[in-house]
């Protein structure tokens, strides 16, 4: 059954206003650095309302509830882990019947316990074919193919998943370069209509009481539509905002920064902004400076799947004893960084997210076959404490299954360590230092080309 | 450089006799049940001579030093793990140069710490092409293809690997049905010659001081050659015996039992007998009754790779409180066991080790999509304590990487639990009860057809 789209806007807004009072999630800003970079704590969410998440921060990326390769036990040997786990409907939708039969929600189904569950629409690390969106539906792609979602089905899924917060249904198909202004406008309209319908169903649903909704800001690369989308979404009783259609590959960082800077001015200060599909450290830094609070953490997974290890410095400590935290061996990296840089010259856009970036080293490279050092000197993760590059190299070359496990441990630890350093940098006014560290301050490497 | 084969037998034996005094490994038998099943403790091995291993038992199967899918940390959440880790030259040979440069041996290279390292020739879970053995060499197959080993290269590898014990070089190419008597005799002769040469090099090598050597008993399916091989190998200063060419697929269990029963009479009581290539629980039981002490534990890995979970009872406890240890839900299994049984009717031989056996359930089966129970009720492994069959089913159907990790945890725990129960059964005179449990005592299922 489908909720009619004929609901008048006024009645929707009335219903929605009643809901607004029930939003418990709140972003407490500690400071705003250089005009826009926000440091703070997201509070009052989760079923008990007791959970919190520091921003800038990221959500824990999972596929079907699992951080790829890692058991919960292994995962929790890592520090700095976010308190919020992201699952996506594209992984879950095909299991709707089973979840409805199970009744206790996806968190329990997946054996997750003390985590807050955030449910998004698409998997940021998986390609989503375009051309399947209609006025009434969006499609997600699971292992069994396409699943078409009406608002009714979307909301039935949310009731089965029982997340703590979820992204409202959205038409985000605006990331192709030739998307017309008319199509972009339609995506904003549809996404607002979906949001209103979702909120109506949500409000009437006892199962979703206390669950937070994030509205989705669309608008492609058209500033005017971005502003309208932000402004209109902000009028609705949402707990926060997903910024969609700005992902890596959709546009270059300059345009992305301009759009985010402008649209976030239309959003309330005390609600979080989650940017979808951006994970590279350089892009994360630029987007935090534009006013983004939250990211998805799919990047370490992509790095792992190409047999690489995150390897960039985020050490902003003046304490020489802590200098070992993540200092790249500069000379060694130069050649590899150059190579990686060269592969990214596709008109400034890294359209293929499977390509290696300059923030990682390729452990399959022959140079590591007799390199008996840990991935990153001083890194405290299980992999770096127990294994050497040469061993990882050999595991990868012989396709041993542990390679992915060990790389995922390191990459997850390194990435969340970077976010931790980012918050520390904002708190201690060292953002510029952190940027130099992350982007590389060596001759010829100072300016990154993308 | 190659050690000459012209060394006369007498001088070899003289040198060997000098070595015999240095064997520290000793099997202390606690009892011999029903004439041949041996219960005891293997003692006095490892570099310190302080390690021990209960028999009947198995070695920890690894590929390139790792239990597939599992980190050392995850592995050590399991109880009943053997104190001996098996690595194979087929995984390691191509990395000889790196290991020689590394200098500290494979145990340290692979990040293993408190384990005894046993180095075998071939990987029991990988096919080994035939037709490449010469008078002077055997070949192993790594990820980069074939590597031909002379005794000199084989021993150089042992010095680089630095195991605590290793299998001597052997010509085991007798497992095809049409192997001639002449070829079998040649395999016994060559294997004895290889052993003598290995012992000569070993004796002169300081690096290998304190390292134990297992001689290899060959002889195909010819009783006379099996007896000769056993008798001659037993004359050499070896710490124990590998029984080769008797693996699953090479012959049926009746013939295997006859050969093992006969040849073990030629072996000293106080030295262990390691059977290569046999892992199925029913075959393990039959071989223990024929006098085998040690097995390789590749079977749980094979089960994992086909998306299955070990699911058979080895509960011999009369204590109703412990009845939950591993009781199969009888009715549920019948259909699946029947199916599995049917696939094994290839003239009594299960030649394809990738085929499902009746000791496991196939989690990819649709029946598990809404089965919210653990894999095995009462199983204490991480997977069974935290996850349900339905979740495993969905992980497998969507190719999630955690599926292999979780299945490997359960299968490893279940398999080593079975060996633990086997020792308990021998100690408490309950072997017949254990056999009924393992083989299934239900109507029509009492007699297994292989």
C-alpha cells in the first residue's frame, strides 16, 4: 500500500510540526574554527537517548551489519571507534520478509549489541546504476538485483530494521555531468515530497517512536537548487541532514566546497550535516572546513580491497615521544606518491574509486617483499604490532584470506585515528598543521593537484 | 649444490646412529584401547623441549602460517587448540630468498609466537599435480607455479624456515589406482634415499640442532611395500613417522585400515604416527583404531570454503547438563544427510574433497534463511554465541567477507572439540559410544555407506 502523494503541504507540515518536539538529537558545538569548521558533540540519540558522537566524525561503515572481514571481537580491539554503525537498505531490502519474521530488528539479527544503528539508502562503496528512479519510487541494488522502493515499502523496511536513525527516501540521481536543470529541480521536489510522506508514516508509527529522521539535501551542481533544497528540508522536523550528490567522482573539490559552504548557511547550527560518499582524507579536510560534521567510513574498506594500507601522517603532536604515531618515511614514499598522483589526473576527477590514492601504499608492490617493518611505525593496531610488510606482501601475493583481515584492521584504525587527530587539531587550533601533515609538505608535493 | 646419492648405506646409517641419541621427542602412552587405539602424550619437543601434545590429536592447519580467515587473536579465543602449527613447503618454497634474508625463521616472519612449528612437504587441502617427480627431485606447487626441490634445496629451505620438526623429503606419487608395483617400489626406495640424505645434511647443520625429523612411510596400496617402508624407516633415527599416500580419495577405508594396521606393527611404540590427508571424522575414528596418533586439521577449512558448518555430535557425557554440547537436531538433518550421502556414492571413494560430507550443514540452503538458532545449540564458539543461522545464510548469499571468518571459527572449534572428545572417550572406555554419536545412530543412518 502506498501513501498518497496528494496530501496537501499544509497538513503535512502541521503533522510534521507536531513531530518536531520529539527530536532529541542535538549537536552541541564546542567551537567553530575559521568561520565554518565545527567541533562539537552530537548528543541525545539512540533508543535510550544516552549515546553521543564527537564531530567532526564518521560513522562505522558496514555491509550487512559487519565491518568487512572483521568480527565484533576483532573490531573492538581498536580504539577511536564511532558509536554509530551504518547499515544500508541496499544490503538489507531483499531480506525484508526474514526481518519481519524475526521481529527484533536488524541490530539483534546481525549480532550487534551496544551500537547505535543508522540506516542509509545506498552503500557508498558500491556502484548504483542510474536511470531507475520514477516519481513514486527509488531503487536499491542488492545481491539479487534491483529492488524498487515506494515510500510505503521504504517505511515498512524501516519498521523491520528498527534503526535509531535513518536517512529519508531520496532521489539523488543528479551526479552525472550532463544532468539538466529541470532534472535537478525534479530531484529536489521529489526528495522533499518523499520526506513529507516518510514523516507522515513515521509519525503514525509506534515502532518508530524515538527514531530520528535525516532529511536529504539534493540539488546536483546547481547552487540555487542546493539552497532551495537545504532551506525547505530545514523547515521539516528532521534531526539532521544528509548531503547527497556531492560524492567523490561527481564533481571536483572546488565546486563541492562552494556548494557545501553555501548550503550549510541555510541549515540550523544545532543539527548535524552528514556528507555522503566522500572519504578521502584531503576531501574530508576540505569538507570539514566547508561546514560538514559527519562522514561515512567506507574509504578504509576500499583501500583494503585493493591490497593497500593507509599510510599518511596525521601527527600534530609537538611531543617527540609521540612523534612515532604515524610519520611516513618520506623518501620511500615519494616514488609511490608520484605514481599514485599520476593516476589521478583524469581532469581533476577521480571517477574510479577503485584507484589507489596518495594516502596509501600498495603492499603488492615487489619492494615490500623483503621489508621487515610494520605497515606504519608506531601504529598501535594489531596488524602493525604483530606483522611486517613482507608478510603482508606474501599473504597478498598468495591470496591468503588473512590479508584482508589484517589490512582492514590497520586501515580502520588509521582512518579513525585520523578523525581523532582532526578533532584534536580543531580543539588546539592546529588545523593548518594537520593539513600540511595529511597533504604532505614535501617539495613538489605541497600542492595536491586535485 | 646437491648432496651426492653415492653415499654408501653403511656410512649413512653410522652417521644416523650418532644422531639417534639426540631425539628428544617421545610418545608416552597412557593406554592402548582395544588392541590398537593409542592414548598418550607426545613430549619433549619444541626448541625448549618443554612442549607437549595429546594424542590422538591433530596439528593446527595453516596456509603460510595463518589459519585461513583468522588472526592469532581470534584463533586464541578458541579452546582445545593444538600446540603444534603446521606449515607446508608448497606455501613457503617460493619465498626462500626472503626468509634467508630475514634470518629469524618462519615462525617470527609470520608473527607466530608460542607455537611449535611443524613443516610438511605438501598442503593437504591443495591438489598436487602428478608426474613431476624424478630420481633426484620432488616438486611442490606454490602460487607462482612449480618449484623443484633437490635434497640440498629442501634442506636449505628447512634451515631458512627453522621449524621444530619437519617431514623428510618423500616421493609420494602412488595414489593413482593404476600405479604399478615397480613404481611403488621405486617410491619406497627413493623416499628412503631422500631420508638418508636429509639426515646426513641435518646432522652436519648447526642450525638444525634440536630439530626433529619425521620419516615418511610410502608403499601405495601394496602391503609388502608398506611393511618394507615402515621397517626400513624405523631403522633410521627419526622422531616419528608420516604415513603418506593413504589420503582421502586414494583408497577406501577398508584397505586403508588394513594397511595401517599392518604397517604400524613395524613401527616402535614410543614414536608418533602422523597420517597425512585424512580429516573426515569417520575416517579419523577408523584410523585411530588402526593405530594412528596424529592428523592434519585441514578438514574444517574445506568445510568453511564450501559455505558449510560442522554439525555432528560427539557428546559422550552422561551428564544431562552437558547434553547441549553438540546434539544434532535429528529430524532436521535427515534430509540433508541423505543428500550428502547420495553424493558420496562414487564407488565408495569421495575423490572430490570439495564435496559436502554428512558431518556438516550447508548454510547456503534456503531452509536457513529464517532459522534464528545458532549453528550448533550449546556450542561455545564466538560464532554460535553471537550469531544465528539466518544471519550466516545471508552473509553467504551476499558474499560478505565475514562469512568465512565466522564459519572458520565454528568449524575449527567443533573439530578440535571432536578430538578432545575422542581422547576422553579413549580414557573412559567410551569409544563405541562416540562412534555411534559421530556416525549417527538413527534408523537407516546407522550404517554409513563409505
